């Protein structure tokens, strides 16, 4: 029972991550009709916002370790700690949440620049060419990050107060062994909040209404004299911010490295397509569904029956869903079907 | 007088054959004239040509084509292990088994179109890759890859001598240049078949499906068998390419089936020019060239190359170019993708066509009749 | 033993023919004909009379192990310098016995070519083939994974070019998949287990329940097996051994079952990114703060690498593991190497750098001793070669499986690092005698000398 509860939590947590990454992708897919292979790179850039903030906050006074002679080894003490004492330490401790503030404007700028500079010239080009150009862009972005930060993952811990586990078992009366990391629960809530915010924005604002109309019938909306292009630029920016935030918040769970975007790319496409093209709700539902199924498939009891099922479960479910429901969970007819 | 475009397929084939067979000569000056890379050019050329039969003609973008490459390789190595080191059974079994896999995967995946089709093929390929890497290790030898061993039965070959045997074509050793020429002959055959398909009524029907499948269906035309045929042919091409990989180097690893490998052939085809006869070959050549030659450059090599410059300039040039070669070769490849697709919609072939058009205008105005062949190959 | 061996090699066929041929022809023939006469069989990439020879450095330059590959490359460049008599000589001053004279190999200057393995078997083999076919290298070395090592080693056997493996830890490299032309200086999973055993017993007692998370591929399996054998011999129980997909990223679904399993030790048979992620996440799940069966819950990472450990940040503090070598060692060889490397690049070498540096020197030295680049002769020099002063104490290249036997370091994540490089603390130097095993237990066949 405890095990199942924990796996449900794992699944929700994973699902939250998948949904958050897929959300931005499906926005770009559904509204702009662009196959964006650089979406994973946006996720990675977000995570590196957190790394950068941490690096800046921990710029240190270096005291040379005199016992080492052949090269320079330093004991580092961040200036923030020297200047502000405990308060400085606390700021560094909170670098990941702080970097959210930085990531939002930066990712927005990156998103806008990408759309203006590159993507908008590819609206009318074939999907194949969109794939090639965005894949090229993704490689270039990750190589730039690699040349600054190296190839190894960089630790970016969560604030000390939430870096351990929450004794949820005690709270729920299930015994002490049921614990779950604070940060993962925060991530789950955070992804829920972001997903809600994006939906609310599209559902309840005039801007969102126009975008939704544009998703259905771009030409008509254009003929009504509404500047669709302009709004689509902003949609792309929002997608970049969502991907970036997903990356920032994921950094304490998965120490960021330059390649993490590619690792998530295929998965996010699968989530989007299983959810159904052009459906935001579908992407979110698929994210949670796949996350939970993956968690359960990894249980020893399940693996004992079907060995290796945890390796393929996501793809297996994807095949079944697409075969049973022609347009994924909630896909719209005619979107990316040719 | 202007020579009209050569319409005769046989002339195209003759030129193509000559160019392929002389590749060791004209690729040496650019540092690519050694057997392994020549073999890779031919093998990935076949892979990309086959992929183009599906994607270029029908517009169905398979994102899991590498699975057939992997199946071909595993089959070939098993043929070496169980039957004989002769390459012919390996080629035949690999191509056929890849065809069987293609029938199954194609039958299921072609029930959907567009991106749904892409994700179905991707899912099959990823499942195969993950299984081959882990639970199927008895068949695939997992991460290490399937290799020949001394105690393989090889029932048709009789007892082995000292050391591991090498792959042969009736006694002719398939390593080095012999291996390349075997691959080259396969490439020529593969290209010829592809040419015939492009010119055939079957190819035209596929193109019609690409331009408007709905209309085809309304006219009472069942598109599915045609699509499945194209899918299977292209899967068999990949199986052939996979078997050639095992023939020139008897090892089969699961990575060959990973999505990055599937993605690579997609990139090759688009980079070269989707739907053109020669484009995929160019794309395959360019990507393999970058992977093998650019990645191997280091500062020492660069200093040699730029040694004609004055010292201070040499150092600056080497420092800058050093970022784009060696461990930076991915960066160069990424930039190349972007530049080609931004400036040359239609890929490298489009670039050649434009250059040729420019040349032809030049030739026309100067009144000579030295037409370039680059365009005619199209 | 080694003295016997050197006598035999002095009386070898080649030496005999050399003497004889010289005597017969010296009067009438120019020197280079003489050399040709005794160079026995021609072999692939025979440098002949060329003034230089090429080494092939096949390392990961892209992908997850790119930083390790870069460090290997730095070490190789340093080795080439030292062999050619440039720089301060590094371990050339400390390694014994040593035939190298600091004038290249057999008077030929050493040059090198580089290539990218991408940590993929196919790419690594393509790169190695390029080096052999196009660049004409006499030796290939490098790599940062066992899959690549086994793949390239097999190729080198077929092509008749010696392969000096880089970082590869699977038992298979010098076990099931060993090759006559392949040599491994790095230690392996069996040695990790054997070295950890006594330390684990001292630290954690004999009544423990271990839970393994294992990367689901050959290296992971061999390590799981080796560690299990060791711990079960101590009296520990193995609660479960769970396979995790390579590159899983999020390991939460594998970590939560540990909480309720009753196990009090978690053993992570992961390397690279998998290790960083699983360790980081296991600590987040509060495993290290737990008390199970009245004991403190412990995590063990059997194979540690300093470069990789950086990625896990504070999470590695206090965690036990093994490593091949560490820059803080105080023997003469290590000090000489750290000095050369540190002065050249400004930071200490990693264990990958040390193993690759030593491998390059060992090959060069074997050629110098053999007096020929002819691979079978070089192989015979390396087989059974005993040396000291290379940073791991007295070391032997065992002839039976081409595995180096040397001391193994048991390390612990440093609780109070004094600098950014002071991540691991050497807990114990486990002597070679404790980690030795019979070459037969892993099977495999070396294959022929002549190919």
C-alpha cells in the first residue's frame, strides 16, 4: 500500500515534468504549426539559468591552498558570505528559486529572438525543413553551453530547508517509512500552477481567445484584421518561458548538463503526440498518464512478471493509444496528419 | 549549342557507376580516400536512398528507420556466426529479415499518417533499441555488441584456423578496398532500383499519394498497399545497409537502432534534398565526412594546414577554427544544417542546381557548349 | 620471473637473427638493408625507416564523457612530450625498469592523431579504422566506457594493431572479451569488490542488507556480480538487485521501493550521469538520514571518478567507493606526474588521465625494449611486465589476461574539502595481493599473436 502510494507520487511528479515540457512544445505545434526540435534546448537553457545564477552568486574570494605546489588549488568563500554573513549564505542557498526570477525574462527574450530571427521564416516551409533548422539550432545552442560549462553535470541543489524528505507518512498516519522529497512536491505544485496559468491565460483573456481562434483557423482570424503574427511571436515566447521554468525547477533533481535537452526531446514529442496534436489538455493528460504508468512499470513486482517492461512502457503505451484513438487522446482532426 | 538534359537512364547509370567506382581517387585529396570512410559513404548512401523512397516519394516521415539497419546488422553477424563467413547469405538473410520487420511495423504504423505515423515508427524503434540493449542481450550481446567468437559453429565453413576468420566473398577478403568495392556495387544496384522506382508508374502513384492522399482515396484507389510496398522496400534498403556494415566490420551494436541513428538518416535526406535521386547520397556523404574528418582535426593538424600564413595570423586562424573542429565538430554540423536549410530550401541538390543554372547562363552568354554534368545527374 | 623473461627475450629468434644477419651482411650492405633483413615479417603500419611514428588517441570528445575524454587527451599530449624528451620528463624519471631514453621510440619522434569515439561502439571503431587505414598509427589508445573498449579491442585484434585501453572497468574487457592485442591498465569491477570488502566489514559490520541499483548493461551487471560476491562473503544479505535503464534521468521510481525494503545499504552500480542522478536523488529521498534495523543507512558507489563526483556536489560527502588513482597520492611516480600535469594545465589530472598517460608510456617502453614495432614482439614485452613508480605501487601486466595488477584505492567523499579539487579522500590503499584473482574465472581467450 505504501509502495503504491509512493509510486503514485512518483508518477504524478514525473507526469508534472513531462506535462510541463510537453506544454510548451504543443503550444508551438498547435498554434504555429512548427515542429520545434529546439524545444529540448530551451528546457536545457532554463536549467542553465539556474546554474548561471548560482555561479554568479557564488563568485568567491579565493584563498590559495599553500600545501599544493604544482597547480593552484583554492579554498573558496563566496563574497556574498563574506559581505553579508548568514544572509549571504541564505541567498546562495536559495539560488534555484531566485533564478526563476531571472529565467522568466531571459527565456522570454530568447523565445522572442528565436521566433523573430528564425522560426517565423519557416512557417510556410515544409515540416522536414523545420526539423532540420531547429535541430541544427539545438545542436548549436548545446555546443555553446558546453563550451562555457563543460560536459559534466553541474550540481544545483535545492534550498537546504527543502532539500530533504517530507514525512508524509506520519502526517497521513501511514508510518514513518513513507517519505517524499520536499522539492519534488514543490515541483508537482509548481507544474500544476504553471499549467493552470497557461490554461487560464488562453481561456480567460482576449489575447488567449485570439490565439485559440488562430489555432483553429489562422486565415480567417487574419482576415478579420487581427495581427496574428504578432501574437504568435508572444505565444512562442510563452512556450520558451514554460520550457525554461521546467528546466530551472528540474535542476535540483537532475543536475544540468549540456545534453539534457536532447535526452528529453524524444520523450516530449511522444507525450505531445499521445495527447493529440493541437490539444493542450491532451498533452497534460498524456504527461501524467505516461508518468504514472512508467512508475508502476518500474516496480519490482511488475518487472518480475514482464522483465524489461520499464524500458519500453512509454513507447508501448504510445503505440496502443495512437492505434486505438487515431488522433491521440484529444487530438483535433487535420492537425499534422499529412 | 546546348546539350539537352540527359534523359537516358543508362547514361545516368554509366556516369554514376564511373563516379562511384573511382571514388577512392577523387576523394583522396580531401582526406576521405581510405577504405572505412569510403565504405561508410556507400553504406549510408544506400540507407539514405532507401529512406528517400519512402519519405521523398510518399512524404511519410519514418522516425524509426534505424531499427531495420540494426536488424540487418544482427542478422548478418548471426549468419557469420552460425552459417558461414561468406557475405552473400548474410546480405540475403539481412535484407529479407529487415523486410519482414518492415512488413510488421509498416502494417501497423501505416494505419496512421503525419506525425502520428512518425511517432509510431519512433516508438517501435525505441522499443527495439531498449530491448536489444538490456533484456535481449542473449541475442544481441547488449552494450558490448554482437561479435564473432572462436567457438561459433559456422556449420558451412568447417573448422576455423587460428584467430577469428574474416568475412569473404568466395575467398575474397571483404576488408579494405575489396569491402568498399562490394559496397559500391551494392550502392550502384540500389541506386539503379531507386531510379527505376522513381520513373515507374508505381513511383508516380506514390507521388500522387504525397500530393493528395484524400483525392486518391476518393477515386476509389486503395493507397495502403502502395504505401506498405514503399515502406518495405525502404526497410529492405536499410537492412541491406545494415548487413554491409556488419560485412565490412563484423560487429553489431544496439546503438545502431537508437533514435539518434534514425534521426541521422532523416537529416541526411533533408540536407541533401528530399525526393531527389542524388540528394540523400550527398547528405550521407556530408554528415559522415564531418563525423570522421572534422572530428579528427586537432590544433597540430590545423597548424599544418594554415602553415602558409604568417605566424601571428596562423595562430589566430587556428584558434578560431579550432572551435569548429575536433571536439567542436557538432557545432559545425549544427551550423551547416541551419545554413543549408535557410539559404537552400531543397537541400544541397538545390544548391548544385542553382550553381549549375548560373554556370549555364555563363556558358550560354559566352557561346561555348561545355555543359556541366552536375545538373544532368539530377 | 621478470629476469627470466628478459633473458628469454634476449635470446629470442629476432635477437638471434639480428646478430647473425648483422655478422653476415655488415661488411657488404648499407645499414638499412640490415634492418630490413631482421625486421622479420612485415606488419601493418610498419614505420620502417620513417623518422616518426604515430599514436592514435581515440577518446570521447562529444557526449556525456567529453570532459573525461578531454582530460585523457591532455595526458596523452603530455606523454608524447615526455617520450620525445620535451618537458620535465614526468614519470620517465620514476618508472622502473624503463628503456625509454627520452629521444622518442627507437630514435623515432612520436606524433599523434586524435579521434572522437562519441562513446558509441560504431563511431569508436570508425575512428580507430581511420587512424589505422589513413593515418597509419602503430598503436591506438583511449576511451571511456567498456562497450567502446571491447569493440575497439576486437577491431585492433583483427587489424593487428595494439590497443591500450583507457577507462574501462568491466570484468569483460580482460575477461570474457580479452584479446591478445588489447591491454588494460585500469582496474576492474572484481578488484573494486575485493578492495571494498574489508573496509565495508570494518565500517558497517557483517550484518547488513544490501539493495543494488544496477545500470542495465554489461558493465553494470559485472559490477553488481562482483560486489554481491564480496558482500555476501562478508555475511551480508542481498535484499534486491534492480536493473535500471541507462540514462533513466529520474530514478525516483527505483528509489522509493528501497525505503520499505528493509535494506540498510544502497549500492549504486551506476557510472557517469546515471551515478550523479541516482545519488543526488537517493540523498533527496532522505536515505542517508534514515535508521534501519538500528543502523545508519549507507550508500556505496563502488566506482568513483573525481570528475564525475563533482556533478553530485555535496551529496557524495562521506560516501565510500573505489578509484584507480588519485592526485593526492604521495609516491614518487604520482608526484612526478601531478607536477608535470599541474604545471602544464593548471589543475590536477583525473584517474582517466593517469591511466592513459601510463598506458602510452608502457607501450612506448615495450617497443623500446623489444627493439621493434613488430606487434607480437611488443606484446611479449608487455605480457608479464613488472614495473614500479607509475603511481600504483609495484604493478604487473599479467600475461594470462592482459590485466594490470596493482594497488586499489578505497576513497570517501571528502566531508571538509580544502580546495575545489579535494573532493575524494583516500581512505585506504588496498595492496595488490588482496585484489588478485585467477585469470580463469572469467573465461575468454586471448587469440593469436600473429594476425
